């Protein structure tokens, strides 16, 4: 830590999720109970596999967002509990299928379910969790909420297919990439946040503000993840540095480095990410190229801009303890990447 | 054809789906239009892959059931059209994921989507179709219908996981096997038929009768499929004879042969289906063992019993052209196996 860092830290403490975690603790306790209850099945393999993921300590930021936005809008009921649970199930199902598609070995610092139980079980238990997710949301009886969630599930899958089509293609544009992450990542953040307005029957402008907040926070989340894959610590990531590179996944740090690269550098990206011919030293070279063109910094700059937009969206709401906790959460998501 | 067959045919014409096809033609035309519209996506790969399956000439018996039961109960509206479409999307998504899990090469007489576009795309486009399925059913705005369909989707996945857990285990009991096909196949027939009562707001006893009809017909459908896999023509199946055997799938003809088999025969089933050590002549041996113990006939006898139960369930309703068409459909499903 430099002297300057120390001075900065005196004025601006490292943001944490603590306030949001504290304030949502009671709700999240209810959600965790419901998650465990609804992951149950008389078919042995289902709860085993589901609990492997559920117990693996994800931050559950999406259901937490539903709790926080519901309370931000003054909600005092409990309908947001099953809705938030439904969001987490949808997310967990996506993770199971993602790992199969990406052939990932690790998830949240543990072996991926597909390594332990096989790809087949991961596909099918993912389908079961999707089904449970819909059952839970139907049980709330809100057609508005159902519209949001069913729409999100189709958009997320669309984003995953877009990403699959762009796999191994380092020449895609930044705009195309942003369309992918808008669908595959931000859409569920949008839904999670929008539900807060829906359970409160809030007017359209507040609903839109929460959607904007969710969308921008979702993009922050993904861009920071992209950046961490090339320079983070495995402990922060819950996966290995270089996983995206090894999976041939095209992310913003690569797209920006490719665009500015020499012919030789572009050939490097085409050979490694394009054709999957990856040798021992290639991850080091890839990291050096992101350093040469400062594309991690560029990715983080963009993340910060989206973070600002997310904060602006929150200004629609009274400046109380809930909106402060959500602002801290935005800062926390960005800070992970530094 | 023997002389006796000719005599029999004079009294009892071979049952066909024609009456049901004729009577539902207008509704099915609407459903086909909606299927094509809802399989659309700006992401190129989605409609291509979806249409490969959609255009491959499945009989669409599930949505047809929803149409027929709706009309049987006197419905004159159009809400059953999107609900039936939703059923077909759910089914199509299941097929895509099934083929990945079973590593099947063929589907409905064409190369499986996973062979043409890969397992990854099949998983993700399946997810997209599931999402679209939920979107379509939400658009109808019936919470009752949503309960039925979301419940069915979880039960189907549960059945698929049960089947996966029983893969390679020829010692499972007939009861365990019936539990698998009740979930993985009959549940969607139950939902398809029950929706007919729901769109009409019919009383519980009629709803139950349609559920019974759907369940029994679904079991007929699966048992006949099981039988055809060991003695059918590939053209009737849309897949290769022996696919179940090669996939290590345990079906009723095998379970019954295993139970009655000698120690040596049981070892044969354990080596082939249990351990996947399948050699050139093994399919022939398997077929001979099903012949030795008449397990295809036994499977078909059971199918006929379930068919009778399905017919009895229909007696709850007036004996009109719709119930006759449905009775013919039951006969047709059984006759496929002969």
C-alpha cells in the first residue's frame, strides 16, 4: 500500500457489502430456508447436486437486490421472498448449464457440479431448478412478476446463444459484446431490481428507474468479472485466472486489445482464442497484451461509468439507509476489480 | 398379411389419427403459426435450430390433445391455442436436452440437432424454448394454467433425472420404471389434457377425468415406444431400432426379460446395458431374449390395459364426435406397436 493509498483510504473507506448484508439479513434468512426447501426432491441426485451449488457460498446478490429494492420502495409484506428465491433458482440453473457449455472445471472455488455428477445430470438438474423457479413464481400469483421473470429467462438464454455464436471470434465489436452481456447477465439484474417496484405497485417511472439501476449494475458486475479473469486473484473470483482465455471466451479486455493490436498480435488472438491452439506461455502473452494496451483499465473505466449511471438511477428514490446501502453495493462491485 | 388379418380388418379397420387430425386441423394451423412466430429470435442460430426440430414432422399429439379436450368440454374461445403452443415448446425443449443427455444421433428420422449444431447450442436453445414456453403461457393470464404447466415442467425434469439415475441398471423394478415414465412422459400428457377443462372452467371431477385420460394415454405412448425400439420399423419410430439398447436405456421389455432371465442372461444384460460393453451381435441377442420371454407382448398387453383406462376416463364426457376421435387416438397409439 502506498502513502497515497493510505491518505485516500482515510477519506474513502473501502466499500463493502456489509450494510446491504446487514439490512437484508432477515429477508435473506427466509430466502435461504425457501431455497433449501424448494431444492428438495425425492429423487436423490437433485438435492445433492443443487446443494453443492447452493452451499458453495455465492453472494446471492440477485435475490438481495430484490429484497433491497422492495424495501427501498417501502414494502412491508413478504411476497418478495418467493420472487427473490425464484430469481436465485433461475440463476443457479443458468450456472449449471453454463458450466456444461463452457466445459468449466471450477465454480465458486469448488469443483463444478458437472465434474462431480456429469454433464447429463447438470443439464437435467438445471431443468428441474428452472421448473421449480417457475413454480415458485407462479405461487405468488402476480402476473406482472411472471411477465418479468419469464421474459428474463428467454432473454438470458438468447444472450447465452449469442455468446456461444461469438465464441472463438475475437473480431466482434464492442457493441456486439455489450449486447451479449446485456442479455446474458444484466437481464436478470434488471428483473431482480424491477420486482421491487412491482411488489409495491409503484408507478412506471420508478419501475423504469429500478430497471436502469439493475441493468447498469449488471453490466458493472460482468465487466469487473471480465477484468478479474486477466488480473484477479483466484480467491476473489471463485474460479481460476485465465479461465475465460482457456475457454476461448471473448471478453472486453480481449476485444479492446485485438482492435488496437498489430497484425502479429491479432494473429496471436486468432490462433489462441480463435482456433483454440493454446500453449503454455500464451496466457502470459495474453495478459501482457492487455497490459500493453491498458485494456483492463479501459474495462474498469467503462465499469465505473456504468456504476455512475446506476447511482443516478437511484436518485429517483429518497436518500435513506436503503439507497445508501445500494450505492455502497455498486462501489463494492467496482472495487472487486481493483 | 395373413387370411386372418384380412378377416379381422374387415370388421375392425386399422385405427388412424385421421378423425382427430381433421377435427383439430383449424386449431393446429393456428398453433403452427404461433410456433413459428415464437421460435423467432434475432439471434440467428435459435430459429435455425428450433425450426430443424419443428419442421421435422412430429405429430404434435400433445398440443392436439389440448385442442381436443378443450373442444370436448365445449370451449369456443381461443385461449387454448397459446396454451397448446406452450406445451409443444416445453416438449421441444425437452427433446433437445434429451438428445444431449442420451447422446442420440437421430431424432424423428433426421440427424439430431446436437449433431448438426453441437451439444452446447442444443442445451442453450432448449433453455430459450423453455423461456418462450413460459412467456407464452403467462400471456394467457390464467394462473390455473400456469400452475399446471410450471408443475409439469418440474415433474418432467425430475423424471429425466430418475431415468438418468436408473441408466445402466437392469435390476430396477417395474414399479420404479413406471414412476419414471409417469414423470418424464405422462406428466405432459396430463397437463395437455387437463388444460381443456381449465379453459372451460369445468368442475373438479371432469378435470380429474381428463387428467386420468392424459396420464393413461401418456403411459400407452411410452410403452409402445419402448416396444417399438426392439421390434419396430425405423420409419415408424423416427429413430433406429436398438437406440434404447445402445444408449443403455432400461425399458420395460428389458426389465421383464431380466426378471425372468437365467443367471447367464442376467449377466448378458449387466454386461451390455449395465457396463456398456456392447458388441456386434448383442442387439440380436437382446431381441431374442425379449422374444424368448415374450416381453414385447407383455409390454403391449400393459399398454392395452392403460389404453382401456384412458377410454374409461373419457366416459365422463358426452359420447360425441370429439370423444370418438379421442378414442380412435388411443387405439392408434396402441396400434403403432403392433
